[in-house]
């Protein structure tokens, strides 16, 4: 029994002397597929979900853009069972019109959803397991693509202008006094050098052809932001408002560009050509963080070809791996359990399901 460890040590030394390092690849970050979770045939599935959240005790909260409500599911065996619905479509108290992007904050026990129809973010306190009490509604200056709470501030990824008509694409709202702080100038989001340079380009089709979606995540006092049109992470210190960038273009990534064919297809509302042109490029789909890594997800070229990049919080590139299965850009990351969820669907049948992954560090 005592000879086994010695033999292993000798073999490791011999291999290294021969220039072979058997430890290469050990502890490299990666991703592992866990399971596919389907919606119960006995429960009502979401019709048009734009986003979703998963709580620490694995409740699945899904705003239904078409139904105008928020559906809450819990896992029962291999299925998701609908256990509660919040709100109903319409105008007035406890009514929603087009609920879309959302967040869940475990530390604050808060859930929030952005309603595209009402241009408001509704914030709920979670009481017990399935009770969500509406506490506040925040007006949005424009439609956003990502919302989160950090302490007493609501952060929104969406377009707004200040009193000097300068454009911004990330701002925060104080939940107590509604004070607004602009965090990311639009020219920096899109890679321009100044407000003036951005304003010259803002009404041209180039940016719109590529896309304007932007996502972010928070780690401490730092926001990590990405625009779908460039594999470039923007790092924003909330307190000092210092902005730096990093990012690694790999051989798998093809930066989007507004080709003549794409611009003509958009102008003529030819959606088939628009889609086929975009499928030749790569688009950033989301960004998540944990105390160790920044996780950046991009898709393409070719649809459903999703890849996951790992960076340290300081910006050092640590690797890239493909995401198995058929993920979708609708994703949620559980920082506590280190699980990644994707709300996907079968494009032929239109049936939604959840894919669950484990992030390996």
C-alpha cells in the first residue's frame, strides 16, 4: 500500500523529465451539462418569455410577455409545475402589460420585473416561499435589457439622456429618493471616443443593424457590462465611476459588422436575409460574475453555437469552452450554487424547457 504513492510520484517525475506535464488542464474552468427540465403537461407553460429568474431554493420565476403576468414554477420530479401567478394583463393595480426582463436578489429577498408596456420596473418583496408583495414602481426613461439591485440602488441597462442631451446606456436610481446617477456614456458602450463622435453616428443604421442590447452584472462595487456587438467587457467602478475595458477575441469569434446586404435587408424588412446575414457573425448574449470569474457568453457564427469565456475579475483571460446542448440567450446564473440555467425552446414545436449546467472552476 505504501508503494503506490511513491510509484505515482516517480511516474510524474519521469513524465515531466520527458517534457510531458500530466497536470496541464487540471482545474481549468469549464461547464458541465446537468439536466433538461420540461414544463409539466398538466401546467400552463409560458407563451412568450423574455427572461427568467431562479431563486436559491429553485423556484423558477418567468415573466410572460404575451400573457401579461408572472408565472412561478417549482421542480417536481423531472417537470416544472406552475404553483402561482402574479398579476394579470391590463392597466391598474396589480396589472401588467408586457413584463419582460427581471432579476432576483437573494440577499435583499427582492424580485423585480421591467414592464415594456408601462415603462416601469416593479419591485416585489419576497415573503415566505411564494408570496411576493409589490413595494415600489420605478419609471424607466427607455426600455432596458437588464436590471439589478445593488444595495439601495436599482441599476438599469437602457438608454437615457442628461440635461445636456448627452446619451447614456447604464444608470442607477436610488430607491429612497429617486436620485439618478449616469454610469456609462453611450459612446463608450459602442466604442466611440467621445459624445460628439457618437452623436454623429447615432441616427445611422450601422449600430441598429448590429443590435443595441447590453447586459451587466455586479460584483461588489464594480459593474461588468457588455454590448452584444463587441466582445469587449466594460468595467465600471460605481463609487469612483472609473471605466476600463478588457476582452479577448478568439478564433471562434467573428465581430458583427453592418454589411451592405444586412443594411439593405433591414431597410426592406427582409427578415430571412437579415437573419441569415447575422448568423455569419458572433453576438455577445450575456455576462455573469462570481467572486472568482467574469463569465461572458456569446453565440455564433451559426445559431445555437454558444461559447463561454472565463476572465479573472482583473481581466485576465482564462479560457473558452463550448456550451453543450441547445441553449438560448435567455439565461440565469445562480452565483451561490454555481449553476447556469437556459430557457430554451424547440423551434419546430415551440415547446419551452430549461437546461441546467454546472460551472466548473
